[in-house]
C-alpha cells in the first residue's frame, strides 16, 4: 500500500523534536520527496528507502526551509553511486532557485554525476505533476504573499483515497477546490502572517472542502502550547490533529 509519511512538521524555526516541513510519498518499490529540508539522505534511510528508489523531488516553492537540503541530497546520491536521473518538479521560480543553489555548490552538471531533470509545473489549477504507481499528483497555485507556490493532491486510483497538502498559503478558493472530498487535508498553520494561515483559518478551509480529517502542519514549535494551537482549529467538525514526525497516512 502507498502512504504519505511526515518527515518534518515545523515552520521555519525547528526545535529538537520537530524538523522543517517535509513529506515522503512511498510505494512498494519507489519514493518521492515532497520538500527538501533537513538531512534528506538520513530521512530516507530512516524509512528504508534506498538511494535508487527515490524517483523524484517536488518543491512547493522557493523559500529556504523547503529546499535547503537539496545540495546535500544531490551530493549524497552522487557519492552513494546513484546513476539514474533525478526529476525535480515545482514552480519555475522554485526550480530556478534550486538550480542556482546547486550551481553555487558546483553540483549542477558535474562530470560523472547522474542527470537532474528540471520539470516546471505551470501555475494552473488541476495540472498533473506526475504519476508514481497508482498515485497521481495534481496541483493548484495558492496564495503565499506573491511567491509562486503549489498545493498538491495525492490520489490513489486503486483505493480512491486522497490526501491534500496545502504548502504555505493564506486561505484561498483554489485550495478549497483542490481539497474537495479529500480523506485528509494537511494544512499549514503558521499563524497570523501574510501568506500564511492560522489554525482557525485552516479549519475553515477544511470545512468548506468537506474533508474527513484535518492535520495541521508547518506550525510554530518554539514557545507555543501545541495543544492550545491545535484547539484553535476545533471549529472543524471532524478530527483535528497536529502532524508529527513519523506519522503515516495510508493512500
């Protein structure tokens, strides 16, 4: 069975038990990283994902906490003997920054290195990002203070289950449409900042979309009562949880 695993749940400033936001989509013989912070190779190894099993990376946008681990990932895969190409998907703005980061580290187009395939995703609702096994990923542009940002919907054609990840965003109708009827909405809950959402706003998006379960992610972890933060989303009529490192959501 395919599943979505939480690798990191924190907003931009992590702590000892919460890492910056990241997800791992895993099937029986393949895996896809969603966001690329932290120590990606270590994270993959924690869940038994081999270096050749990684079939892609998806970046929601270009901010550092969502892609700062990319040079370490590419270098680790190369030194580890990877030969297969690595597709990296995301908005063109994010891919341009990611490419520049690899060039700065002299990891772009290095002789003898596996190829990197840059696959820009247009900022239009319903665009297919890719298909892995029985999972299709579609996207929608969301509102993140003028930054090109994509929310993602993971849907299993065999089970009919769907999970939506909001990425960083204010509440917006495009996200509601993307999340309609999903089994789970992983919605950011950074707080009352431009381009972000409060837990109460995440709850309203989940209610409008008619999802079954709301899990808050990309939330502040320092100096915050996390249970009180979760309870701010209590207006949602279904279950509300805080996404935690290691959580597994079946697809």
